[in-house]
C-alpha cells in the first residue's frame, strides 16, 4: 500500500463506491475517480515522502496503461480506465495489478455465466457488464485479505 492504513481506507472506500455505482448505473463517474486519484497521491506523499509519491504515480501510470488498449478496442469504458489508475494511486502498483487480475477473473466468470460474449462490451453505448465493479471487487478482495497481514502485495 502506498500510504499504509490511509491507502487501505482510501482503496476500500473507492472500490466500495465503484462497485455500487457501476453495478447500479453502469458507469464509473469522474467525481469518484479524480478525487480518489488526488487523495491517493496526497496520502502517499504525506505518509511516505517522495518514495510513496513515486509509488502512487507508478500505480496510476501502470493502471492507466493496462486498460488503455482494451478501452481503445471498446472492451472497457473510460471510467474503468480512470478507476484502475485511481486504484493504482491508492493501493500501489502490485495490489492494483493483483486486483486487476482478480477483477478480470470475476468479469470473465460473469461473461461465461451470461453466455453473451458478443454483447459483453463496456463501451459507452452498450455496457452490459459492469467491468469497473469487477475490478473494484477484485481489488477489495486482494486489499482486505492481505492488508491486515502485511502481505507482500500491499507493501
């Protein structure tokens, strides 16, 4: 975690709101992602100095880079991209990548269950699967499971 328990709290709050919002309205709003991104950078910088700020910045950059290709292909929405960048800022790059992997497994399982691969896009016009909610749920699983134990993914 880029900023210890502050990062855990920010990540849990961000992800919980993202799950609820994306599940209900099928979008991840800017009012959630941008302040979370800034709060993650601020908390990391204040609690861990320049090293923490660099880790939060790396988490943001990696999170954005991971989903920009799927966004360009129409498989993920812009809110999903910004959400993963914000998760990278609050949770750090390793926890964010583990959350991304877990979220992708969740999304894949839901897509298989629905058996509608062609309709499973997260583009602005026809979102059928709340991918941001799956990313957030995967991240919550990783962070809540590992943070109390000081797991290596949150270090």
